[in-house]
C-alpha cells in the first residue's frame, strides 16, 4: 500500500530519475512494418542463436529490430511492443556501428547520435573478446535503469527490469529471424566497460549485447 502512493510523490518531487544524455543530432528511422511474410509460429520454430555474420543490415532492417524491441504501438499512451511493469519502461536500446554510438528514441522512432567514435572494439573487449561481438558490423545493447521503477516497486524493481529485458530481447530475436538476420544474445561482459563505451549514464546497467548482421 505504501509503494502505491509514495512513488508518485517521489517522482513529482524529484522529476526524472535519470537525465537524457547530450546528443549530436537525431535521425528519423523508416516507419516500422506491422505485417510480414512469416507467421509467428514459424519464427518461434526457426529462431536460433547465430554467430556467423555476413553483410551489415540495412537501415530499414535496423529500424524494424529496434521497433520490435521497444517500439511504440499505442501512440496515445506510449505503450510499447514489450510489457513493462507499471508502464515505467526502465530499458534503453543503444546501437554501436562504425559511424558511432546511437540511442533509440521510441517516442520519436529515431536515433540520437551520442558520439562519432567507433566503439565496437571496446565493446568486444568488454565482452571477454567473444568473436561474435568482434565480428558483427552492428551491436545492439540493452540497458536498464532500475531507478525508474524503484519509487513504485521498491525492492522488486531489479526483478521487473530483468524480466522486461528478456521480453524485449526475445522480440528483437524473433524479428531478426523473420528478416533473415543472424543474431545472438550475449550476457557475459564487464558492465562498467560496456556502459562507458556506449556513453550510458551511471545509473544504467547493461543487460544484453546483441550482435546482428545478415547470415553469410
């Protein structure tokens, strides 16, 4: 009962629990498709982790993957493709490519550029030099900020954050299979090194590194 009323008071008093990072410009993504050529059942049956990477994915394919993970499906309320405890959305999705680090903005379906440096090698090193991370032309990193949940959910905040990361990652992996894209969820890495590489704020915890590319 206490958590139900104290949360709104804390948020009202303190504002957002994490500040938006400075950006170097915003790029709109192509509108996502809401129908495809593969049934959900086929995607479920065929999804496999793949570490064999070929050509980079196209901008439209990246758009679709990001939307599948955290895209807005109900503009009036801001609700997204993955369920979130209290619709508080603790997750953020980052993209690392040769041309820099980007943060996905679900509200705009756009990418904010956070830096122009190629940080993929740093993320690979932080990921215990796993070849899948080193070889992929695009890395998608999911982070979670439990502080967004804590005013309402207190000690259960981390649990709900981890559950949501699983929902979002599975959405992305199913979408990747439907597009013929190789992807693998990676959970072994140095949290702080990955966080620094993607320019995430101090309160953000890296939860997944997902390398993606076309199958060779």
